C-alpha cells in the first residue's frame, strides 16, 4: 500500500489533514495562526507535527493576505522540511499530499513555495485544493483564481516536475464542512486500502497506482454504490458512476478527457460466486470503461466477505484531467462583474464626496471680505465651485 503523508496548510488545509490523521495516516498541520491549530485533535495530528510559522513582529494569522502566507512559508521551509523528514523517518512517504484552501492567506500563499521545496528535496507531491464559495466575497475568489493559475503555470514551466492535483468546489458543499471533508477523506482512504486486497480478477498494485499518479493534471476519486438487485444488463455501473461524478464535490471535469483511469469493484463474495454474476459484472465494467475511451484503464474486481454488504461498491480514479477551466471561468466572470460594480460604487461615492465638500465651502468665507459689487457675495460664497 502506498504511504500518503498529508500536510495541511492554513485553517482549511489543517482540517483536511486532521481527517486523514484520524484515519491513521501520518499528518502535519502548518499555520500562521496558533489559535486555529488549538482545536486540532492531538491524536490525529501530534503536537510536534503542528507547525506554527508566523513571522516575527507580526500578529498571528495572515489576514487573507497571500503575500504574508508566502513570506511566512518561505521563512520556515527549513524547519518544515526537517519536520517532514522526522515524521517519515520510520516509514518513508510514497507521496506527500498538500492540502490548502485557496482564497485566504496562509494556504493560498504558502502552498506553492512548499510544493517547490519538497519537489526539490526529491519528494513526490500531490496537491489538494479547494475553491471558495461565492458568499466568501470577490476578493477571496480573486485570490483563489490567481493562486490556482500560478500553480498551473508553475507546472507548465517545469515539465520534469509532475504534481497531480485535486480541486474541490466548496460551492457544491451542502451542510457541515467537516462532514464533507470527512467524506472526501473516507473515499480517498478506502481507495488506497482497497488496493491491498487480493483481487478476484485482474490486479491493481502499487506500481500501477504510482503510474496513475505520474500523469500531469487534475485527479478525482469517486465512490458509487449499486444495489445487487440493480445489476442487470451492462448499464448499472456506468449509470451509478456518472451520477456519483455529477454529485461529487470535485471541480467540473469530463471523464472522456482522462489520461488514466482505475476502477476498483468490491463485490460480496457470495454474489460473485453465483453462476453468471461474474460475467454480468465484467459486462458492467466494460460499460464504465467506455466513459473514458482514451484512459488506458485498470479494472479490478475484489470479493468482500462482509455479510452486511448489500450492494457493490465502485471506486473510480481518474487522472491526467485538464485544468478545471469551467470553474475558473465562472469565478473569473463573477469576480470581473463584482470588480466593475465595486469601481462604479467607488466612483459614485467620490462624486458624492466632492459635492458635499463643495456645499461645505459655501460656509468657508470671511464676511468682511465681501465686495459690495460682488453680486451679493455669491462668488465669495463659492458660486464658481458650487452651482446655486
């Protein structure tokens, strides 16, 4: 099983790392705000792995300023890399996953310098990034689109460094954030765990998994469930997977553009052993594989002995997906409209302020300086600057 080490940067990233730490994965938290780390579960993330990086002379936190987050990270890279080496000494990391919420300060500004440094140190890195909701404001969304664009540009500028990335769209999140983070962590962890099972048909080992993560671009892992009685014909799996993709919290993607794909199908052993069912399942797998015709897919069937299992679980991993341009364009259009509105509002406010100052200048004069021939003093009263 590949060993994924999870590092959370900033408040959002810390919460993701905590979810994986609670699932017995090695996790570290990095933040400029000590108070934000005070509520982290010390069993999930050991206090020695909670790294405070506030700059000397500054108050805790980055105040949604990515520049502060970037400078704070750059000033502490040596300390952070030493902490990573210490945390992975007994069990080396196959991949380090950096989790960060885009739009704020610490995660937005800190993720790129840490990614570059870890890559320089020889680590293989994966990014887990979140896009903010509309209600968080246009400044936050502008920070997010700038950060993600800079990250993608960095990938293009360094073709030898391959960093696959996950993009989560918080606009899709309904209900509690922690529960949704937990659902994402659950699916990713279960997918990794499934690769350790003995397959009933075909195989997907660590070498295959590593190869999947060597494709440049975005990745997703989505779980679908098919009731046993629904497994008929060859469309049940494909329909369930497409629905799971559409309801996932990931940024918008087209499965047909994936470069790599893995399908792990977990079937109750008694159902799999029944006459004709294996062939039925294989037919359904072909239906899913048709959704990503260019992906060179891996497909694997596992027999589960869980008596309470009342359906078939399907985990689909897609890698090498293009950047989430649809999400970025939506944010760009929204931010541009908000900036235009803000500029107009500021123009109107300045115009009103100038008019108010002109009115007040009517009372800024010396009565003794009024000329008898000065049109009743209107010029002295400010006629030239304010129309009466």
